[in-house]
C-alpha cells in the first residue's frame, strides 16, 4: 500500500484553524487502519448523560430539540446534523444543521471563552433536509441539502442572510470541505452510486460562479485520478453523477474533511474512509471495516468526520453502536466514546472548539428515536493537541 505523510504545519489564522484543525503531526500512514488500543485508554462506565468516555473526559448537554437553549430564548432545531466551530474573539460559535424536510435550516450557538452559552439563533430556514456541510476560510458555513437536486446554501454565523449557491451543483449533497491551497471546495454525494466533486470558484471567496468538476479514476480502491468538468451542474435532465464518462462511483458519500494536501471522506454504503492526496493526485483507503484485524471492526455506519489539531480523525457512526471512533496518523482505529440507550439515533456534527479541547456533537434522535428528540453535547478533556 502506498504510504502517506501528515506534516505539522503552521496555523494560517483562526479561521483556518476552525476549518482544518491544522498543526498535523509528522507521521507515516499505511492505510487502511487496524485495531489497536486508543490513545486515551478504554471506555469507562456511562456517565449521567449515558455516554461512555475515557478517563479524564466529561460530557454535558448543550441543547435539546424543541427546547430553549439554556441561557437564551432560542428553541433548538429538530434532527441536529452536520456541524462546525468558528473562532469568535475569545469565544467561538458552534453551527448545526437540521435534517428535516421540509423545514431544514441551521442554527448557531455562541460561547464565551469559558465555554458558557452566550446566545443562539437561526442562520438558515425554509430549506430541505440539511444534512452535513463545511466551513469556509472566510467564516461562512456551507449547509447542504440531502435531497434530489439539492442546493448548497452559504450561511453567515456572524450575521447576514444566507445565499443559495446553484453553481456548486444540484444533487443529493452531503458534506463540503474547503481547500485554501488549491482554492476549491470538495463535495460528497449521498447516493449508492454517488460521486466525489470539487467546485472551483471563479474568484476564491465568492461562490456565486465557478466550475463543478468530478473525480475520474478506475474501479480499484487505490490509484491515481484526474478531474473532469461536469457539463451541466444543474443536473437536469441528466444527473451530475451520470454526465462524465469514467467518473468514479462511491457508495453513499458522507462526511468530508481537509487538512494539508489531504482530503478524507466517508462512504456509508461500504463502511469506508477514503484518503485523497490532492497534491499527488492519488487516492487510497484510510479505513475499511472488512479489512480490520485483529477482532471485530469498531467502526461501522461511517458518517460525519472531523479532525483534531493533533492529527487524529474522529468518525461518527450512523448505526453501529453509536460511537465516535478515532483513527490515528499511525493507522490505528479505536472507540473514543459510546452513547448508550439511543439505538434508534445516529451521531452527527462532530466539531472541535478552536483550542481543540472541546468536542461538540449531537445524537440526532436522542432517546426517543424521533427527530424532535435530538440532543447536542459537549465533551471536554485532555485531547491531544
């Protein structure tokens, strides 16, 4: 298997830190990841919130769907999904999508330097099944509609109206990840024969116009690739995934994350994490549950993904046993946390605070199994930074 290298890099500013979680440690990758003890030790008994965590970590509930966010007058949305954090002076903002249709949208919670809630508000409304998305270096949140010929909406957590971005293509959008080096946005598609795209804006920082491209490669799980223009990003009458001969099919594109010339994305249909070296033009598997040894694969139902400042990937499960699993730069995989008593839910929206010492995430349907039962959490502890 071709090897990869994470390189520790300097931070390009607070917005870049919030976007990429850079400062990646130098370590070789020999994908796909294999079972090994986690860097934080085994999971302990469930805490008062029903969450199993390693020693030294604690959880708290931040918000519940249909209830006022404590300390504010804002009612938290149903079915919380993809999320991200943005530095805000000495504090930060956590943004979360709402995966309901119709209604959708996204909300934001502002925290002070102590991690206490200051305010909460809507940043997008009236859309459809907003699943995942991604942050931009200019501090906007791309909220993606997971419906046929869905749109990407550019929202503004710091204030201002959201803007529909049809140039980014109309398909069943899932996640987005910005690459400030090549000045592109990577996009996943949640179809059994979905594609992996990138959007090349005419002007970086302005997503109103540009070129939608799709990855072209063979059928193998590793190799080289090229990009090809999608002739009709509107996707009608021919779906974008069917327009380019030789474009590579992926089984249920989900989360997407970029740092230092590498983009990772997950495919839920086959429980894989893909690793794309965009500088070298090569791709390979970072994780495949059918290739894990010894023992049983800890990560199934792969979904949203984020990275820490240290260089670890955190992958949330939609299914499995409601875990967030950790893939290290040394190609080991282990369970970081497990949510109990919520088997009819899924874990969504993992995102680190700018300092890297708090991890936010949601249980989309909570203990009730209904979209109105979502719970958003914060885990604090000695994360590797």
